[in-house]
C-alpha cells in the first residue's frame, strides 16, 4: 500500500503563518516586559524590539494582501453557495 502525500498549505502560507506566529510571540514577550511582568531586558531595549516586531508584522500583513491579490488566491475567501445543497 503506497501513501499519497496531499499538499494542504503551500510554501507561502506556511511561511506567512509561522513568521506571523513568531512576530506575535515576540510582541507578547516584549509587551509583558514593558509592563514589568518579567525581569528579562531593560525597558528601552524591549520597546525597540517591540516596535520592530510590530513593523515587521504590519509589513507581513501588507505582503499577504499583495500576494493574495496578485496570485488570485483571494477567491478562496469569497463565500459561495457551492456545496451547500
């Protein structure tokens, strides 16, 4: 019996998901540090890292919108009645 590999998410979707998850984790970690909930790092460094991570996340979102518009994969998100009945 042979196994057939099914590709559910393409390379871009995996890259986008995991880099977005990493940026959000960095934002959480630095945000908690800015508010004094952990002792790792000084305030100025944490704020700088937080701002860079936020800018990176915004660029990632803009790139994702660009990607969906240029590749036509935005159609995946349009609801249709196909398959409802």
